[in-house]
C-alpha cells in the first residue's frame, strides 16, 4: 500500500512507498466547488473557479489547500447549518484548482502498479471461484472431505483455514494467512454461478467497473445498480450515461436495476427514519430487492 502526502506544486497528492515527514494518516478526498458553495466559503472573501477539477482536499471535516489546513467544519445536520472555522488567515484568497494532469504524471508509476495489482486480483479471484466445480471434483477424487476438515480446524483454532494444493498435486489444509504469505494456490469449494459488479455511481464504483471490464470477459459478470429511492437526479443520469458508454464498448455486458416494490417513504412510516443506530435502509432498499431480482432472473 502506497503512502499519501501533499504535493504543493500541483495542489494535489503524491504517492510513495516510504513514510515521509508529511505522510497522511487518512486518505483525503477531493473537494469540488459545489461543496465550497454549500459551505458558503465565498462569503469569507475567498474566490475559486467553477471548474471540473477539485479545488482542495478534505480529511474528515478538515479542509486542506495545497498542503495547509485552510478550515474545518463543525456541526451540520438536517436542521442546523455547518460552522466553518478558518485556519488559513488570508483575506480575499484566490484558490486555484488542482493540476490533475500534472498530479497524474507525478504519480503515474505508482498508479500503474496499483492498477495492475487490482486487475490481477480481480482476475485471480474470478478464476479461483469459477473453477470451484473442478476444485471440488479434484478434492473428491482424493476421497477425503477436505471441506469438512477445514471447518473443524477453523472451529478448533479459531482462525480461517484454506484448502491448498501442494507441488506434488496432493491437497492439504493450512491457515489462510500462511497460505497467502507462502503464495499457495487456494482452492474454493463454494461454487458461484453468477458474478456481479455493484455500481452506485460514486467514484469508487466507477473505478471498480472499469477494472472489471479489463479483468473479466463482459459475458461473465453483470452490473447491478440499486435505486433506493434516495438517489439524486444527477446520480440516476450518471448511471444512464455509464450504461450507454459501456454498452457501446461491450454490447454483451448486462446491466440491471434493483428497486424495492414499495417507495422508501412507505418504510419511513412503518420502520422510522434511518440513522447510524437504526440502519435498515441498505437491507430493505438494496439487499432485499437485489435478492428478489436475482431470484426472478434465475427462474426465467
């Protein structure tokens, strides 16, 4: 895992395999002008362009501009506005956007390694599970129930165990962590007949979808979008644009939208407002509709 630090020259971040004096403890997120408008930063006399590039970065509720803490935000809920506390003591400050192209050029070698490792991981995981039928047949040919043995050892040692294949083509069981450290080939006995890429419209899921299309044949997985009823119009529009883009590139790639048969407001009346301590939204508006959709599709 690469370490993240500020790059004052580009206004962005840079990656390093070493811990530097200004290495960050958390991963920052880009902050665009829309968020600054919502926080009413322009009322402090600060100026910034309405552009596609990010203006600054945020770590939790602390906002950084070119490596320096500019301000932090406290409070903010559905009823009360946020309180902005300035740390960057300059009036009429003119903020410049991040030079994204230059930042990507600085990080291109590290990004290439991250990208390659991610594609390899996705491909290996897909192959590992798609070959589970053959793995089970091979293990059964040895006339030993390795799956049951692995479960027993997990209960006894209280840590995950793995079925691995030795160089002499015999099967064995060892702790999962040890198998990974020794580079052993782990055999899955759980067969998966359908691979899904969950797409939310956020930056993470966009990257994941791109990596999946480069690691797995488009006929071997489906893309699932869960419309919870909370989705903003911009999110729904983005999903349609992404679907159109990938359908042109990969006509065989299938997209599905999972929706609950009831509106989200119906559940608000029945269950109450979702919150950190009353977390029903994902299970009711995402998981359950997804299972229902897969069951209907599987029966057709």
